[in-house]
C-alpha cells in the first residue's frame, strides 16, 4: 500500500494518515460485503425451510398375513418347500412398493412432495376392511395397494364402492374381476389369467405346436387356467386333441416315472399343456410324457408377469436394485407393487395434485404411458382398467420369449391381442 499514489498528489508516497484511512476503508467495505452475503444466504435458506416444506403423501398397502398363495406365479413356481427347510411358496409384495417409494421420493423432492407407505396386514376380509377404514378416516389415505386373493379383492371393492378411493390390484389374476365383477375404482396392475394364457398360446402357435394334450388338476384354480387356455386355443386356432384330469393320491407307490408315461399315452400331440396352479403334479410332467414333447402352462414353459433373469429394456438394472434392497430376486407381484407405487407417484407429481379424481384422470389419459421395463409402453384399458403389458415366457432358469409375438396384429395396439379386448368385455362401470 505504501506505493499507492493518489491522482494529483505531487509524487512520493501517501502520507501515513491517508494511507491508514485508505486501509480502514477497504477493510470496512470487505466486511460489509461479507456480512451482506451471509445475511442474504441465511434469509434464503430460512425462506426455503419455512415456505417450501414438502407435502407428505401417504399410500396404503393391504396384504394377507403370511402372503398370498399365488400358485405357479409364486416363488419356486408356488412349491411348498418347507419340508426341505426352504420357502413356503408365499411372500409379501410390500418390498416392491418400498423400492418404488425410494425412487418416487427422489423425484418428489423437486416438487415438494414426500411419499410414505403405510402397510397393514390381516387374515380375513373384515380385518383388512377395518384397516382400510381406519387409514381412510384417521390418516386421510385415499390410495391403496391390494396384495390379496381375488375373492378378498372383490369384497373390499364392493365395500368401498361409494368411497373416494383408488384400489390397485397387484396380486389377483382372476378374469371375473376385469369382466362382470369389475369396479370403477379398481386398477389392475397384475395381468389377468386370460392375458397370461394368450401370451403363451401366441408362442405355441408361432412354433407350430398346434395340437395339445391338456392335463388339468381338480381344483377351481386349475380349472380356471384350463378354461383360459381353451379360450386362447379357440382364439388363435390351436386344437385340443384330448383333455385329462389328474387326481393326486396318498399312495406312496405311485411314481412320476411309472404313472405319467401311461397317463399321457394314446394320443398324438405337439405339446402337453398343463393347468396345475396349485403346483401339485405339474413339475413332474417334463421328461415323463409318453411322447417326447415340450410341456407348457403352469409348469415347464410358463407365462409370467416378471422374471428375475430378464435382461432387456433396463430390466437388469431394476432386478439389481431390488436384490440390493431386499437380498432376494424380484418376483411377479413385487414388480406389480413397484409399478403401482411408481404410477401413483408419477400421477401426483405430473398433476401437482393428490386428489383422487385428478390421479384417476391422469391414469386414464390416452396420451399417458408408463415405462415398466417390459418393452412397449404401458397404459390402462379404459373399458376395464387393466394395465396393458407384455407377457414374459420363461422356464425356472431362463427367459424364452416375450409376447405379443410378431405377426399377431391389432388395429389399436399389439398389446390388446392379450386378454379381453373391448368388444369382448363384459365390464360395466
């Protein structure tokens, strides 16, 4: 500073008193600027903290205690492996919703929304309805994921028909819930039994496996799957050469190696189609048929919602994230609950609203589609609120194909070649 000279000062250094005043002035200006910046920053932070508190959005999850019996769509194809110290074939899909919650909050942070999941479990429909009504009145929750069997979903939907709620079905594949027993406030994220059957049959027809030996179990669910396969056969031109009913027994002398070759004899067929949703006998059919033929249906080559080894369209990353979060592979209804939570959050963020009618209108907007990591974009059918989606075909260890198959056309979208089309619908909202 001793070399600073003032314009007009006749040469030489500044006098000590002027030099001291100059230094004090510079220091004072720096201090005032620093103080002003600190005050502005503090005010900005305080303003954000008080004026933009994130709005908390609660979503309910109702599940069956002990998990839903999903049959062939359950872990290990629905096999009860407790006698071997392994799984029961049942599980809760709440983990899928929790993973979507993390992703939703990453997006919601920019729109001042924070999503939270409120899970409740019960053993009966009345118990689950009590949970729903408590969450509805006490927590003001209007959106619920239902991880329950079809009969329970139907009862819950009927009981809440006059309430301002939206229910998202993530487990029940029953066709009647999309047909005569449909409800305007229920959205089906999991595909129907008819969609699963159509996806499988398209592949069988593509491979020219047109002659079927249909083997069914005795249960109501087995018969429902058999009926879906019969409908698909008629729809796509396959021929069922014979239908045989398998009756399980307690005779320990019966073995698959001795029984199934005789059971599947006396017919000419290209493929054995099995309808065993209860997983009682279907796993024993491959390699035990009288003719060396493939097995497809609830066992063998299966139509599924999701597959842990699926690797297209970003599915590898989705599966990896789920494994990191839960320590297990992603199952069918895990994907459905993840997808449901994702769509709810996206609808609220896009509409800037948590109102039921706004979310419902967004979900049914024909211009709105969703990415489910299953190929074509997904959206809801307006006539029965079923989510359009591809069907994965897989064995227990490998992905084989994905439907709709090439060559199966539709005037609106190829995805409508799967399940009940508008003209076939018996749903009346």
